[in-house]
C-alpha cells in the first residue's frame, strides 16, 4: 500500500506558513515554492541507492559514495507544478523534465488532459511528479496513470499541501505510489478548494486571476 509521508522539517513548516499568507506576493511566493521543493527533495531522495567509486583526492586515493541506479525525471503538472521544478533541479541538476498538462473542468471538477511531453527514456527513470496541491486527487491520479501507460514503474508524488479526500482517492487508484506532502489540511470546500490551503497556487505563482 502506498504511503503518505509528511515532510515536517521546521524550515519547511516555517516557509509554508509564509506561503499561506494572503499578503505574500507573487515574487516571494515563487521563491518559497522553490525553497520548499528543494527541502522536500532531501526527503524524496533519501532512499536512493549508493555505490562505491575510486577517486584521487589532493592527499591520495579514496573510496567515495556516488548515486547508483536509475536516473531521475521531474514531471510537473501544468501549470502550477512548474513552480516546484527548479527546487528539485537545484538538487538533481542532471534530471530530465517532462510535462503533463491537466486542468480542472469548472463544472464537473474532473481533470481534462491537454498536453503530455516526456523524455524518450522516461520508462527507465525514477519519476517525481510535482504539483503544489492535491485537492480532489483527480489530476494526480490521471498523471500517474499516463506515466504508467508509458511504462514507468518507479513513481513518487510531491505535493506541498494535500486534502484528505484527494489523498485517499489517490491511494485507492494507485496503491503502489507514495505521496510526499508538507501538510494534510482539513478538507475541501464545495468548490473543491483546500481549506485552509493557500488559494489557487497557479494564480499566486504567476500573478493571474
């Protein structure tokens, strides 16, 4: 069964409090999302396998540890997921980036797919799907389904804030995929926004309404 891992590091929680504040402007909001994503990256990558490598230091030979195993792909769910990409790339600069375009139909609240572009070797990579919010879970469910259809077998999901309803729905459909969040909030309102949440992450990232 997939797990929900809460990234509760004090620095993440401090930055999340500022992120939620209605008075935080777009420039600071973008910077905070990048910083939180980078801090989340430490948690998401702590199970990466290591192998020995022989190198020469200025003082002589040494055996050091290097990352082994599968290469990484960062896959943002457009558009808000773009805000988290740089934070992960700061940690894993060699990662490739794919894109999935999904939007929520305002009447049915169901996700609608409009774009998918992935690295050619995506099926061989450790995939990290990023999106600041998991509300109903619909977009994240569909994103993981698309990647599984492309042959991906190693997938993790990184969200900054999650609603209990969306997390539960996701695990019902994808019980083999872990979700990493910084906070599990109270609930969804009638418009399927997370309460207390932080509003619309895309609008706050890009200054739109």
